């Protein structure tokens, strides 16, 4: 085995290791992004549910206010 062959083999090994490292880093990044996306989706679902609950509570309060207003309204004058 000549010096050039040994150097080529070493360079190839370094290149393969660098490519493997890059692939692992990319895979880790994709896993992290998927995890982040899942957490974000869950937060969005929770926020949407909270907003729906808040709107429903507001509509219920408005309906109660309207019902109270109808009950507390003085009877029309018969003059």
C-alpha cells in the first residue's frame, strides 16, 4: 500500500465520518422540529379551546344580561 493510497483511505474515512455526522445532526434537527411542531400544535389547540370557552361564556353572560333586562323592565304605562 503506497502513501497515496493510505492518504486517500484516511481522507475517505474523514469524509464518510463528516457525512455521517451531518446526517445525524440533520436527523436530530428534524426530530427536534417535529417535537416543537407537536408542542406548538397542542398549544394552538389549547388556545383555540380556551377562546371557544371564553366566547361561550361571553354569550351566556350576554344572554343572562338580556334576560335580566327583560325581567327588570318596568311594565308599560296604561295611561
